[in-house]
């Protein structure tokens, strides 16, 4: 698991009494695009759920990029109490509507600092997000910046 933001969250939560399980997506394990389709990713996520459920604690399902899409798509089905969506891809199969359809409280962190996307893509994503009519002004501010500051207050 290489994502710095997920590593920071995974390091910060256990001292506060919150267990964290990091899951590597199947396509990252075999270093190929095979297994990167939605059904494969969702199936792998579902396979992890029973082990997490054995802990007997509330589960916040989350991820970065494709992992955040999986967390959104499976949250209700797998009984997650909330969703943490980091660097959620707004192009391709993802959409703001998928984020809103989790059926769970969802913390979305996108921001302009997503290094995986070139600047024109980030600009286009923010324009698409701003044009989407499903978020209130406060929710949009959260997606653009404030949710990240909640997770990483030292950057405020």
C-alpha cells in the first residue's frame, strides 16, 4: 500500500483505538490491468468483509481512487457505517451520483493535489464537480478542500 494519505490515516487511527485494515487491489498485486474491472474489484472487497466483521466493531469502508469507488459501490451491501472516499475519480465509471448513492455518511476528499492526474484533468474534474447539482455549496467546499483539512489539520 503506497498511498501516503492512506498510510497517514492507518498510522493515526490505531493509537485512538480504531483498527485499520489496508487492502491492496488485485490488479496491483499482479501488476497488470487484469482484475481492475468493477466486478473483480468488488468481488475482492466482498471477500475481505467477513474478516473485518469478525472484529465486531463499526466499519468505515474507504479507499483511494479505484478503492474509493469500490467502497462507495459496496458500502450499503456490506454494512459499512460510513465511507471515506479519497481521490475519487470523477471520470470513467465513477460519478458524483455514485458518491451520493452510498446510503451512508460519506467523507469525500478530492482536492487539487491529486498527483495521479495531470493539471488539465484536475481542472476538468473540478469544473464537472462544480457543475454537478447534487452537492450543496458547503458539501462542494468540503470536497474541494475542507474535508482534507479535517483529515490533515496541520495543512490548514
